[in-house]
C-alpha cells in the first residue's frame, strides 16, 4: 500500500509538472517574440510624422505580418487606423464600437507602456502585445498584435495525452506487480508463521525449505538452525530425565523389595533382617548421592557465574588428596603427588576441590589393590595443568569420548559396586568449562588411564596481590 501511494504521488507530479513547466516556457518566449515584433512595427511607423489610415496601410502593407493573426494600429484616442483582418473600405462602414480598439493592452500602450500577455484557452495559445508609437516624445498612436497559435497548443495537448497513457500503463503495471509481490511475500511469511506454530506445539522435526537467497530464505535458514538446536536440547533433556528417573528407580525398587521381604516373612532370622536393613541403608545412601550429584549439575546449568578468587591449585590438591587418603588406604592404593608451587588460577576453592576429588576418587575406585595413583600439578605456558593418572582398569578407546556424558559408565556393575552414579565426570567437565578450562581422558602408558584438566593461568597485574578468601 505504501509503495502504491508513493507511485500515485510520482504519477500525479509527472502529469502536472512537465506540462506546467513547458506552458510557462512557451508563454515567456511568445511574450518576448510578440513584444519585439510590435516594437519593430512601431519603429517603422515612427517614421511618419502623423498617422493617417492611408499612410499606415501603406507602411503596414510593406511589412511582413510575420504570421500574426491580427495587427491593429490606432491613433492616440484608440480609433483603429489599420486592421490586418479588414479591408480599408470596411473600416469606415463599421459601427462606432468596432472602430475603436478599446483593449486593455491598447490603453496601456497609449499611456506609454509596452505590454504583453499570454494565455492558454480552447486548445490554443493566445498571445497579445501592444506598444506605443512615439514621435518626438509624443505618443501618436499604438500598435496591437494578436497571435493565436493552435499548432503549439495541439503539441502540448498531445504531450499531455502521451503522459497520461504512460502513467496509466505504469499504474497498471505497478498495481499488478505490488499485488503479485505482496502475495508471494505474505505466502512465505505465512509459511514461516505456520512453521513457528508447529514447532511451538512441540513438533521439533519440522523444517522449512529455504527458496532463493533473499532475506526470507535467510530467515528460513536461521529458523531451521534454531529448530535444530532446540531439537538437540530437547533430546538431551528427555534422555537426561529418563536416565535420571531410571537411576532413581533402581535403588527405590531395591528398597521396596527388601522392605516387602522383611514384612512378608515374619520368621526371618534377625541376622538376615539386619543384612536387609543394612542394604536398605546403602541403597538410601545411593539415592542421596544421586540427588546430590543431580543438584550439583542443575546448579552448574542454571546458576550465573559467581565471584572468583585466585586459588593455588597445588594447595587445594594437597588438601583434597589428604581427604581421600583413607579411601586409598582401604582400597590398598598408593597416591603419589608431584605438586609444583606457584600454580595460580581464577576459580573457587569448592569447585576446584570438587574437580580434584572426583578425578582422584575415580582413579582409586577403578584401580587394583596395590595399584598407584599419580597426581601432578604444574605450569605449562599460560596454563595450569592438573593430571591424574592411575595404574587401574583403564578405559577402552571407544568409550573415551563418552565418559564425560551424563550417566555414562563403562562397567555398570563395577561403578555400581563402587557406589558410582555416572555423573562424577559430567560434573568435572561442566565445572572446568565454567572456569574457562578443558578436560580430556586418554589411556596411560603402559596401563590405566590419564585425566588432564587445564585452566588459564592467573598472572598478577603490576601492583596487584593475589589473595585467597
Ligand atoms: P561414576 O560415578 O560411575 O564413577 P563418573 O562420571 O565419575 O561416574 O565416571 C564415568 C565412568 O567412567 C565410570 O563409570 C567408569 O566406568 C569410567 N571411569 C572414570 N574414571 C575412570 C578411571 N580412572 N579409570 C577407569 N575408568 C574410569
């Protein structure tokens, strides 16, 4: 609609301005030409001392009438002495009102002024001019010329007609094109809206077919890209929910079974009852661990980044390993530490301790009696690396990329027996990334596995003192 309005304004301007401008130009040139023609005639008549009809007719007959429609010569009273449209004999017979030229132009000329007028009426340009005939400073008469130009008028008319037909064609083409374009555009917008609604209702597989390379096609591409991400996120969420409920269901079912057995079997040995209740306790403990891990992951997903402090990785690792020493002793595993000083990063002590705890605990859990765990902390360029290696069961090559996935376990039975939840490494990966770091898992030579976490090293600015809270 707005384009149509713009076009309408342009067409109206196109139809009026050129016609008016050319009309104006013609008016000026006609007035100038007539004025000079009247002046030429007046100067010829000035040669005569006094104007009489005969003398004027003689002079005028010698002059070319230069294509003028009518030439009048009057005396100072306005009495017509010569009229190019009449014979001299007609003049005297004419009634008095026809013998005087009482035109406004003649009156002005008799007062000593040169005048010229032009107008466009009845498909013709009518131009008049008059000027005084002066002899020794006295106005002895006036000359009046009239020109009716139908040729130029017809030209102007045909110009107008041409412009009108061109405008009509442009108007029709514009109307058709606008209707067509808006139909095509609205159809594509409607398709996009429909797609948004379908995806909004949960059908994440729906995609648009981008046509062409214009903005609408780009929009469709972006929409598909967005829907791809939405679909992936939705799949991850569904898998997580189903895995989480499955993980929670298993210990709950065990608790239920054990409790039912105790209830239904009235003559159960007190020893067996004690065993069953112990099992119920450990299953409940498992449930607590899973919910704690789930909560930790949710917090990592949803909480904004908190305040960070300068933390010494070696110090935190030292404390965490000390915390796990009884577990290592119980499993018959030796932990060896190689901690370099001055390994500062920006983190929180809790997060770093959690990362270190999970990695070292796994290295102990998935180890053999008499096995070893090596913990290294050192600087490597602008990074601080935390490496946890072990001589344990190792991880098969094909499982390596998946160990950081939620609920992924290489050996389910072993993990369960060791009290694992399958969430420890996910928590490690999410926490490390939260602090701008990375973590990898690879096989260790000759046996076991090696986990490496890297963090951007903190370098104190000049005049600043790194402090732990
Ligand atoms: P879990 O609670 O089961 O230990 P994690 O997310 O910590 O869960 O680890 C995922 C899986 O990766 C474990 O179930 C285990 O199979 C494997 N894994 C992790 N650390 C080690 C390791 N040091 N040596 C061998 N396998 C490991």
